[in-house]
C-alpha cells in the first residue's frame, strides 16, 4: 500500500470562504485480489461534508470492496484513503469511533430483545460510558422508531425493523459519518420507506450519510450527491442535480401519423425509435430540433406535440454504465 499521506484539495481564491474538507476522499484507490482480480481500479472519490452521498452501481461493481477499504477492514493494493481528514487504515482507532456503519446486513441476537441487543453492543464498546448506557440506548431506539418495540425479541422483528435496529446500534454514540451498505436489500416497500425516512432525518441533524445501493430509486429519493461505479471504475460523481445534465433527453412527437413520423425521424437521424399509441420517441441527433420539426411538417405529418424531454437519472446512469439498474428493487 502507498504510504504517501493524503493531500486535501487546496483552498479557494483568497477572500472567499473555503469549503469544509471532504468527509471521505480517495486518490487512485485500487484493490487487486490474489489471482489478479481487479475489484477497484484507481478510484478518486470525494464525499462532501453534510451530504447524503449515494454510491451507485450494479451488483459486483466494487462498492462493498470500496467500503471495506474506507473502514480499514481491508488494505488497498495502492492509493490513499482519507476519512474525516485522517489517513486510513493507519488512523482506524481515531476515526472509527466517529463513524457508524452497517455493512453486509445486521448481526443481531434473535433471542434478545431489541433493547438488550443494543445494551450488549454498547457494553462491547470500550469508549462507551456505562453510566449513560440505558438512556443512550433508549434514545437510539426512539430515533429509529423502535421505542414501542424495544422489549420484543429481535427474531420477531420484520427485516425492516432489524435494519433499523442495526442502524440504532451504529448511532449509540454521536457520529459524524454513517456508512450504509445496501440498507434496503430485501425490504418490502414499507420497509424501504422507513429506511429512507430515517436517512433523511439523520441528514437533517447534520450527519453525513454514505449510502451504497444498486437501486436507482433509492438514490434518487434521498441523496444530495452521488457517484456511479461500474466494473470497479468510477464513471462520474457530483451533485444529483448535475448528474443527468450530460445525458441527452429523448425526442417525443405526438401525432396520429405515427408510421410517417417514424419514417421521417429515422431519415433525420433519430435513433432507438419506439411507437406507443400516438407517440413516437427516440434519441435525437446533435442538431437543432426545430429542423426536425420542420421536416415532419414538410412531410405532411400532423404534429400535435413535439418536445425533447429532460433526461432522467435512469437514462444518465444506464448511458454511463452500459448496464441496467434496478429502479426500485
């Protein structure tokens, strides 16, 4: 592993307030397993403080391997990792008390109640004050909406309740960063809504949340920023509002003359044509849409609607990865 310390980005121009340092930053982060498998390839990732950061990619794209390197659970082959401004894994003992993590599902004792699970977790933490243990456990249960179910055995919890209990365990101490790896895996729609609501509430309290998922809908609904991974490589990252900007929207024409419209659009260079009812849509060429509209009118096509629709996040991500995403599970 490289021993070169992480160098934070330089401050902005003199006289302007500098942005807070990123909560997570990697430079050239690479993990190659024995046998030559390249799981993560030269990852440069920047997670702004206070963000809900979606780490998006198809299953097998390197997300969990990256998280394990961020948390100091495995060492990179090369590159650097900074979490909360400190190099990992060297600063693991200083960093991890300020980080809550749920990686690869909750590990709970089914024969214990939700409250007793958290009491046991807290007792295993050498930094936890036993004098404040019970009130902190109660506060964590209330925070994730499990106060009324605190006395119920964990084996009787639904999967969504188990996920929330695991997040409560990560919140027994004040945390600057919460790392969630596929937190809604296997949940029904109600469970997914519960976790999304919890993530929003945590973010509103100032906690930076790093949320890994292969579900586009999950990222789109709760995240302020995102990064897209595929086959171990970072394809793009940035604010959610900007990520779709690079994807071109589809051209949509509403007309009773769909066959003629499709023919003209094809002649004008529109590709991936689809016809649904009285609507013809496709990928527009790099030219003025007004010229395409004029060609339709000149050919006698009765145009009742003509628009280039804004690209969706799904369009952008599929275009970037060349692979499909699960939209909602």
